[in-house]
C-alpha cells in the first residue's frame, strides 16, 4: 500500500465538527456480524426482518423485487452525499469526489443523444450537478448551462469525439476527461491524501487497461490512446512494458506499491482472461489506503473515507439482495461480497 506520512494529512481545524459527525455516522454502518446475519438469512423475507434491526429498517416496508429496493438504496446514498457536502467547510472538494457521477451522467446523456435513446435508465443522479440540467445541456448542445469548472472539459471531450471519427470511443473519452478533471482538482486543493488517492485510482485503471489490451494482443497505438495521464506510474512506463511478456510485470513494477496485487492477479488473468479479481483487489487496496484518514480529525480525509464506506455498504447490500432474490446459496453470496 502507498504510505502517506501523518504530517502530509490535513490540519484544518474548521473540519473538526464535520469530522465528528462523520465518525458518528460511521458507527451506524453495518458491522461484520450484521452482514453475516443478512447473508445467513433464509430468504428475502427473513432478510427484510434482519434489515429491520439496522439503519435500513425502512426497507422492511418495500416489496420483494429488486426494483422495489433499488430506489431506496439510491436515495440513501444520495442523502449521504448531500449531508456530507452540506457540513464540509470546503464543499467543493466533496463535490469534486461526487463529480465521478456527474461524468457518468454526462456520458449517459451524450450517448442518449447520439443513439437516439433515453438516458433515464443509465443516469445516476448522484453527482453535484442537477441531472435535469445535465440532460438539457447535452440535448440542446448548450454547455453554458453546466457549472463553469466543468464546462470546458466537457466541450473539449465532445470536440474530441467529433474529430476522432471513431478513433476513440465515448467511454474512453469521458473516462479520460473525468480522471484528468479529478486529478487537476485534487492537485489544486491542499489535500495531498486526496490527490494521491486519485493517482492510485489512475494507476490501477491503467493496469486494467494494460492487461485487457495485452490479452487481446491489441497494438501499442490503441494502448497509448486508452491510457490515463497523471498516475504515480507514468503512462510511458506502461507503453515501454508492452513489448515484454506479461509475466515480467511484477518485477518490472517492483518499485511501485502494487507488486503484491499484480502478483495475485496475473495467474488467474493468464488462465481465465477476466479482470474480476483485479476489480476486487483494487477496491481492497484503495480501502486500505483510505483507512489512513483515521489518523486525522482536522481535514476532508475522514469525510471522503465515510463516503467511500457508504458506497461500499450500498454495493454490498445490492449484492446480498440480488443473491437472495435469485435464491443463490450463502456460499455464493459470501464469495461475491468479498469482491465488493
């Protein structure tokens, strides 16, 4: 894991009250015994009874289809983001973290416009920008409706897509724009912890891109086009390694904090070709890093850490609910939640 010294964590006394509230909210998150009881529940009805003993007690009043649960879980996460944004002395930093959802919604709206579809199903509405404003701005080609800080980024992305003539796909273009936006925003802030979090996100995303394209034997030009900038590992480093056998990756990146993760992923990736394990290990790796937020009570770090934990809790609940609704065994559900 990348280690950040305590001296590099924030020391802003304005955050003390907000951090105190975030720490209190953390105590309401599902603990391991509660999760085990949910997994061990006999069926969806028993699961709902168990949820009645948690902060998700309101789910006992919804139906027994996933479509009944999903809106409530969505609103739970939305409330968490809105609450933390409202108590943060620097809400722009929390909103920067939320912008991941804004980019997702902007991408969904752009795809809907290009392909003549509705963006409703693909939209999250969890970002800092009103979802109706996003849809209108993209549909009417009126980017002046968007906040100034993101307007230029989206305009450049759309211009790139128009000029590339199929050379770069929509997902790649918007993802690159998002990570660039996150990095530059984090760099501008005084939160070193947050900047390094984004850079590690970029590194691990680049690792996934590298392994996927290497497995498909794609050319280096496509890799150069897909890789993200601003990681702790320079983009050029991945390009230089592309000619080497993938088995040499752990030793080639031995100077990075990802050696153990790469060594664990490669055997399964070589046999099966999928990146499910990497997805899970990435989440675990970043979760360990985010635990460093506990070392301070005077900065944005604990607020970001709480939101990260809340997102993972919602993912975990979704996984358990889907498992129970599809009559999956406890063992299968347990395996799936270890990847969340």
